[in-house]
């Protein structure tokens, strides 16, 4: 064990020598850094591996990197970053990978590494680690959703986000939350494309043209239809699509289709009538005085129809 640890410390000598040579640290501080690293290296080579040993080592190197950044700012010395800063950063990444190879079941550890990469804006690392995490934890819908959201909202990669959501549903077909997020994603993508066309207009290249079906959010309609086929006869699930649909100003047809299904299949459910009535109530607040009055009449009419339709208890 001692031989391996000494070899690891020797590998760090060029980095430590550069730290001292450029006066980021003095001799005493270099000895302290060497001593600390030796302690952590010994801990990692114990027979019984402990996750906290990796995390403490990572935290030490992260703090060291932050200290170097402060001293560089104070001294104005910006050279030798490859030999010092990058070397430390590579060590941190290696420690994370070693820890995850030992504790792949630890979701918090995966997310800690991803958070570190996000802080440093290392997009390729984030994508790669999300992908690796989901290979291990493919039965966790919330992880798929987080990964897809990052790809779409932060990494500007709609194709990868869509692919992730589709793969997620292959592993978690009964997840209502995944279906709803996939539906929301397709509507957000359509809205993004609509805004892009509005902004660029005639300057769009032919290969950049987006189909009318995409702009109308018809992919979301397909998602909704598949969701209803996969999880049928669930009025609560059907109703959960309505507030998402109502967030967008180009989905009136989709909203009407959902409402029509409510009327066709769930007239025996009080919650369906309540949703229909509340939809009228929402219109009262949006329309002008004249339209609001009509909506209010419709609101009362819906409740009267419900009373006459729903079987009494």
C-alpha cells in the first residue's frame, strides 16, 4: 500500500513544484498539501471502501482549486494553469469516477458529480454522467425528467431530451409524471419553434423550416393519445393534462379535445363536471364584460347539467 501511495504522490510532484515556483504557495504550505494528499490516498486504499473518504478528498481538492483561483486574482499570475489548475481538476473528476464505480447505487453521489460539472459549465461531462446514471437507475422517472429538462432548457438539445423521455417511458410506462412531462416538453418545443419562426421569418434557411404540425404542437397530441391508451379510464390523469395545455395560446383545439373526452366518457364523475365548470369560471376572468356574462351563464348551466346527470349517492 505504501509503495502505491508514494507513487501517486510522486506523480503529483511536477504540479507541487510549479505551485511553489510561481509563488502560489510557500514551502511550508506545499508540505501541508503533500501530507494531506498522502492521508487521503492511504484512506482510498483501505480494504473497506468508504464513500466519505472519496468525498472528503474531492472537497479538499475543490477547496484547493478555489484557493488557487483567489491567489491568482490577487497576484495577477495567470500562467501554468495546465500544470496546476487543470491537473487538480482532472484529479477531482477521477475521484468522482472512482467513487461512482464503487458506489453506483448512490443517487446522491451521481447528482453531486453532476452539480459539480454544472457549476463549472462542463456540458459534455453533465450529458455523459446523466447518461451513465440512467443506465444504472432507469426505474427512476424523476432522474429521467431532470436529465431531459437539462438537455432541453440548458444544453439546447431538444433531440436528446425527446430521446431521453421516450427511453424513460420504455422503462416506466406506467409513470403518469413522465407522460405529463413528455407532453409538456412537446408543447414547449412547439412554442420555441413558433417564437423562432416569428423572430427569423423569411430569413430561415430551407433546411431550418419547421413543419406546421410541429408548430401546432401535434406531437403533444400524439403523446396525450398514447398516454390515454397506456393508462386508460383514469379521469384524474386525463384532467392533469388540462392545466398544461392551458399554459399555451396555440392549444385551443387540444383543450377542446380533452374536454370532449371528459363529456363522452366521464359524465358520471363529479370531478369531471367540476373541471368543466371551473373552465367556464376561468373564462369569466379573462373575457370582457359582455363575454364574461355569457361565461357566467355557462358556468351555472354546467353545474345544473351535472346535478341532473351524475347519479346521486
